[in-house]
C-alpha cells in the first residue's frame, strides 16, 4: 500500500487535490454529481455490461449558508468525483466510505480499479439506508492502493477513459 502523498505526487490520483484530501493511506474524493440507480441493467455471460437507467439528482441551494447539497432518500446512487486516476501496471485500487458517511447510515465501496485503468472522474456506487444530506464537494470516501506484481494485460475495457456514461446508459441526465 502506498501513502496518499505518493499517490498524488506520482499522479496516480489526479484532479483537484487540496491538502485536506491527503489522508494517511488514501486520498479523499469530493462528490460532484449524483444519479439514482433506477435499474434495468444487464450483466451478460459474454460481451459488455449494460448500465441500467439513472436519474440525475439535482442539488439544492441554501441561500442562508450559500452551500449546495443533495437530499437523498434510501436507495442506490451512482456518484461521481472531481478526482480521477491513472493506475500503473503494478497497482490496483479500491474506494471506501469515510467514517462520517458510514455513521450516517450510508455505505460506499467500489469494485476493483485494475492496473491500467484511467479516468478523469472516478465514480462508484453508494447505498443510502436512511435519509441524508450531502453537501456538493464533500469528501465522502477515500481511494487507496494495493501493490501488485506488474501485469502485462492492462485494463482496456468498456469503462476506460470515462466511456461508461453515454446517452444510451442514462435516463433524465
């Protein structure tokens, strides 16, 4: 496992990174977009996954504080962050929720981000168990690394370089 500072210095985690994003072992990610997962996806035995319908959740503006936030009810959400990644051949990465999110009844975890995966905006799934308000730009999770032997077959699948979201994949976004 590499330190957060290493991940930033080597440009493995990219995008807007402030000092408060750098934790001990992971880099905190700032949420910038949320879609509710409506369903209808397909995981085929062979071929490409079909992403189910998504509905964009608009953030609200609080005039008193000047902050933007989302009001989320229980459900499954696709979240997008202002940070990206460019994972080298000798590493894989995972995302875990910050404890503040977990203590408010919300779970966020990722699938494996394989060696060779690159994206401008990291994304994953969040499961909200009880209603929650999340402020635009809040640090809600960390991405962290695991070292690996160098792999020759780098990731080059359907989600490489932000290809995962097309008009066909989303609904009302």
